[in-house]
C-alpha cells in the first residue's frame, strides 16, 4: 500500500514536473511567427463581391449609393431616398457606431458603394466598413511626417472609380487604394510638404482622371489643381490658380515675385458638369493676407475657376472679391443648379461665399457670367456691387492693410466657411450653415517668406456683434425668388455643420458645440429629431440604402476651425460656451 | 526545439532586416535623421548658434537681452561645427529671464536665467513666435496655444496637448552649451 502510494506520488510529481516543464518551455517559446507582407489577409465576402464603380454611375448614381463628396457632380448634397420623412424621423435610432481612433476635425462624408462604407479621418487614415453591420473591413494608415506643419489636420473624404479608392494624403501624396484590400495600388507625389503644401480635400474623379488641389494658404504656397490618370496615377495636367508672368491674369499682380507665394489654395472638392466637361473649383485668398503687399486684383484668388477637365485649361472664372485682405477663402465651389431670374431660366452656379454674399452666376461652355449677389449675413465691407460684373465696391475703411487696422463683418471665418450647403429639388430651397453676428479686426505687418513657415503678416481679433442674440444659423433660401424662407438660430453656438437634404423632406446637420446631430423640417426649419454624440459633429452627413432600408450616416469629431473659432469666442465671452471633447466616431442611424 | 527556435530567430531576423530595408527605402528622411549630423537632434555638448546668423559663432548668455522676445537658435556639433539645421524639429527658442519665478524643473535646466525649449508647437507644428512681454508667456500664432517658459513650458491655454520639450543648458567657457537632450519628442502631436 505504502509502495503503491509512493508510486502514485512519483507519478503525480513527475506529471507536475512535466506540466511545469512544459510551462517553462512555453514561457521560453519564441514569438509567434510574424505575418509576412506577402500573405494577404482573407478578403471578407462583402469585399469579394464589391462591384467596380463606373463613370456612368458617378454621373447617375443609384438612389441608395453615396459615391462622392456631395453625392452628385452638381454638388447638391441631396439624397433621393424618401423612407425617412418629416413624419417619421422622430423614430430615428442609432444602428451602429465605430470609433476612428483619431482626434481633430472629422469632416469627411461616409462614402457608400456596394454596401461598403469608406471613411477618411484625420491622421491620414481610411476605414472600410460593412455599412449595414458596422464591421471594420480594413484600415489604411499612412504616417504623417514628423516635421510636417499641418495647420488643418483633417480629410474631407475619398473618391471612387473602378475598384479603387482615391485618397489625398495630408503630406501631398495622392494614393489609389484597392477597394477590396485597402492596399496601395499606386501613389503619385503632388507637391512638397516641406514648402507648406498639404492636402485635405476629397479627390474629384471625372473623365477618367483624379483631380486634387492643395492647401497651405497661410504658408506661402501657390495654389493649383492637378489631374492624374485614374488607372495609372500618371500626371495629366496641373493648373495654377495664380498665373505665371505673361499668362492671362498675371497683369493683376505686381511686377515682383508675389505670384510665387500668392496663395489661392484649393482645399475643397470641385463640382463638375458632364455636359461641358468643365469642373468648377473655388480658390483661397491671396497670400500673405494683406492686399497692399500684393497690389492688384490678384487673379485667380478668391474666385471660382471653370477648368476644362480634359486639359486643365481655364475656360472661365468669376472673382468674388479682388485683392483680399480679410482671409476670405472662397474654396467652396458653386453648386450647379438652374434657377429663375428676371423671367428666364438661368443655367446657374450658386455660391454661398465666405465674404458673406450669396452669389448667383451663370455657367456657359466658355464663360461664367454674374447674375446677382446679396448678403446672407451682416456684411459691412461691400458698399455695393457693380450690377453688370458683380465687382464689389469695397469700403476702404473696412479693408485692413500693413499698419492699418480695420474692423469688419463677417469675421475672417466668413458668413460660411468650408461646410457645404445642400439643395433640394423638391423644396427648391438652398440650405446654408451660416455664422451670423461675428465680426473682427485685422492689422497687417511686414512678413518675410521662409519656405514651409507661416506667411500671413496679420494680427486678428474676433468679436460678437453688440446686441447679438445668436451666432449659428441654418438658413433656407428660395433660389427662384432670391429670398430667405426660414432660418433656425443657435443661441450659444457657432454652426460648423455640413448639410444633407433628402427627398423625405428632412434636412440633416450637426455642427454645434452641444454635440447634437439634428433633423430639420426642410420646409420650415423646425427641429424634428436630435441625437447627442460623443463629440461635435463636423462631418458631412450622407444617406444610403441597403436591402430596401434607408440609413443616415455621419462622422462625429470636433476640431480644426470649429474648435479654433470657439477658442476665439471664449476670449470675449468666457465660460459661455462648453468645452467640446475631441475623439472621432462614425454613426449610422435608421428607423426603428 | 533549439533548432526550431534557431530557425524562427533566423526568420524573424531576416524579416526584421527586410522591414528595415523597406523602411530605409521608403523613408529617406528617416535615413538622413539617423546618419546626417545636421538632422540629429541636439546632443549634450552642442553649442547654439542664432538662426539666420552668417557665421557659426556660439551664443553666450549675455547676448540675450533679459526679458526680451525669444531668440531662435540651432544646435551645433562642437567638434565639426556642423549646424544641426537639417530638420526644423531641431530649432530651439531661447529666453533669458529672472530665475526668481522658475519652478524647480526649470531652475535645474536653466543656465544663468537662460532657458531653452523646442521652437515647434506641439499642436500642429507651427513655430512658436509670439511673446507676451507683460505676462512673460510664449504663444503660437497659428492656433493660440500659450506656454509658460518659467514653468517648464506648461500649457497655459489653447489646444497644445503637452508642454514644449525643454533643453537643459549649462555654461562652458562662457558659452551656452546643451546639457541634456530634449525632455520629450519635438514636433506636433501624432495622431
């Protein structure tokens, strides 16, 4: 018995020793094998069945798709989906949400094709997500160079064609990703970030080309739009917004070297007219900021340019205001919409400008004509407009200069900054995310150009107009009558919310510092539904449909200029505005 | 087991080498940062020369005016006189202040009242060019981050997520000399 027990003991101890030894061996095991770069991850079924996007689809997308920045080439930001209506939108609930892992301003629309959502975020990141279920399918991330000066860390989205996803990386590299895997297919250098150039726009894909523009108006850049072959990434054309000496428009610049650092950046996606093959691009203000340091009109800054998409040739332009001294970039391109004016139908271009004016223009194959212009917020800089050309008659007291301080409304962020307007063909209303009652001062100082360094030469302030009862304001304008139909004021917030209009009679926008994403009645501006996200909603909302169900998607993620403006308002109205936490997430909503 | 381990170690080594090879091919700036003395971050013993100066005369504390706006400088290798201006992240701002209000960390890093910090705002990477002489605060002109140079460049206001990296100084032969590397990574917040 004792012997048997001893035997059992020996067996037990041996077994324990074996276990311990195995554990020790296990602890000494080398790291598990690393996945090799040439071993691709399995492609999820939803990506295996991803259907290439055709040029025809870009021209006429399916109702349930959102294939580009504003959904359609005309820039309307309008979805024909009508399942979610002003009657039932109160039942809208979140379906899924996904953290992006990034801070700063999340401005891009969720782009949806074949049930796959592509979302660009700050931090040079693109996410592919199962749009219905919210599963992350792949993540592309490109490190931002550590020595980069990135004034506006954001991205406004991706472009699609074929089986590729086009992304304008902040460090001025255009990248084509494989939609199924998120791997780079090709990369094309666009400019040199060490000279102040960066990119933040969603590429415009049209006519077999991928077109991008550059940011950097505060860093001494010379703006341009460049086109690349969508299949190969080879450069096709490049058109500067500030002409070379001797080129048309160069006569509006002084004889010196100002044109080399003249600004005119392009940081919002252009709109496109397939009938004329013209793309329309908004351009930034001249640089440095004070107009007296670059005497002349400074074409083609603060303008809209009509570019021949085949060649890049400038076929027409309209300069909203010459010789800018207020930092009024006019980068939001006009939307393409026909409207009634003086008893006739105008093939129109309509722009809601940072200079505080609603501009009604006419597009032709080789020219842009001025039709009308009127302020949509308090504007005390333009005494009048030339009735034929639309050229503003600027009040000289309101124009700052080197050593000369001027006080002006709207502020340097303008009546509407980058957040895009939306237009509904059902209501024939244009929805404008405006900022009212903000004014400022600016005084210029001499500034020396150093490549890649700040090149502004101005000191500015911001203030709230005396007696103001609100700042942010969602407005609706009838384009045929030229009248404002309704406006919804936000008492204690600026408005940095891109707008989505839908056929269900509902308009969606976030953009306030209380972190709400809202649905408005398209006909009267009444709030029908609101949902509070984790951060402020600066993203472009989108609508899509899968298996007959309509969804609304948007990114939450406060930052960049929405946050900068609030910091400035806090200086003059401390403690009145809440701290808005940063941190991005994608939200998808549907009816219960 | 040993043989297997050896194989795997070899495999990992080969992959690491391949990876390094890729990164070297893909990141010429990284290669420069690692091999070119002009790209290397400030090192102990480096001298300081004014940005834009024609010569390479090292800075002395008395050349900085008490309580005046910051002066920008590059570190310089004392052996080869290589000015480390190959990366903008090497740019340093210098201030000479009354040490009376310094916090302990700043006191320890200062040399005769001279303090040195990275000149690059840690928010989005602009040069910290503003100076408020009344409040003795540093400011970034781009997004208005404000730093207190007497309190180890802590963030007083604005979006900057952390203090400016500090560079400890000492005086050797009457000249300002770097005593230690930056206290943190110079440059904007990585996302």
